[in-house]
C-alpha cells in the first residue's frame, strides 16, 4: 500500500555545556513535537500504530547520536531515526568548550486514505 506524508515538523535543540549530541538531538525532537497538534487520528478513527515516523537529525558528529534513545522519545507511530551531518558546533575558544546545536525534521506517513472518507 502506498503512503502519503501527512506531517513535516522541524525543531532545534542544543546542549550548551555538556557537549552531548544525543541530548541536543532529543531537545530538537521535543521542540518539533511541540509545534504539532495531530487531531486527525481521533477525528477520523485512525490508529496511531498505522503511522510511520521518520526522524532526521542534523549534527556535526552524527556517529555520536544514540538514535535508539531519540526514537524512544517519540510518543506515536513506528519511528526510525537517522543522524546526518548538519547542525552547528559553536566553539568558545576562551573557555575551551563547544556548544552543540542539533536540528530535527520529523516526517509522518500514513497509508493512502483515498476513498475511505466521504465529505458530507
């Protein structure tokens, strides 16, 4: 069955002092989720389990992101998370620290609903 993307949300997150890419990624996902209110499931009687969720995290060191931990933060659907090179590291040379900024794109897909509903 073909799927259609029904949602695309973006968010940003950071870890200013811990230099933790996973923490920044999780915060970016939470930011994106706070932009979204999905009422169509209850209104149309669609089970959340039908939704497939793809998350792309952009950080300067993708290997440092625990994608399974990020996926566990998603409250609905069947989620997969991948980390790619992106985001931003801001270096504070005087303090010898790095501030980590992550970006997240969350895409949600449902099976094609064409013909299932009739406008009244």
